[in-house]
C-alpha cells in the first residue's frame, strides 16, 4: 500500500487500543493482514464487549459513543474510530465494523487499494 506512515501508525494504534480496552482484561485480540485482488486488508478482531449491529455505521462519526450502560463501556472521547476512518480515507482506503451484538466481540477491517507496481 501507499500510506502516510504517521497516519498508518495512528490507525493501527487506535484499533489495537480499542480492541484491548474492549476485552476488559480478559479475552482475545487477533490481527490479520492479507492481500487480495481488491486490495490489502487488515483485520483487528476481539472477543470483548461488542456493540449493537445497527450502530456499526455510526461508530466512525466524530464524538460518537455506543449507547448503553456507561459502566459497561470503557472511557473515551469518540474520536479514535473517527481518526481511523479519516486516515484510511486519506490513503484511498475504507474501514468497516462488525459485531454480532453486545458481549459478542467486534471486528474492524481496513482495506487499502493495491499500490501501483513499477514496470
């Protein structure tokens, strides 16, 4: 991929930080990357607190926080995932979020276009 190194670092740090916070000290976090015909994919998956599936499209909005009992959710500003989306978009990529629901973990996938190879 062709990506801004600082933006990529921030994107990875925010996704990993959120996944670790979501597992609240117990659970698993996995990271996987692969190249496919449609681009390079990075997946960060956790077995943590998850979120209602209908909220997936809003997670990347500035200052958005998942609804629910405040005691169930780690503290945050609602800017981390917004920055993930912005840095992905600035490099021509996209990001998606998926969860089967509260208590069922979450998966975030970033996809970047393949870099043009020199001939």
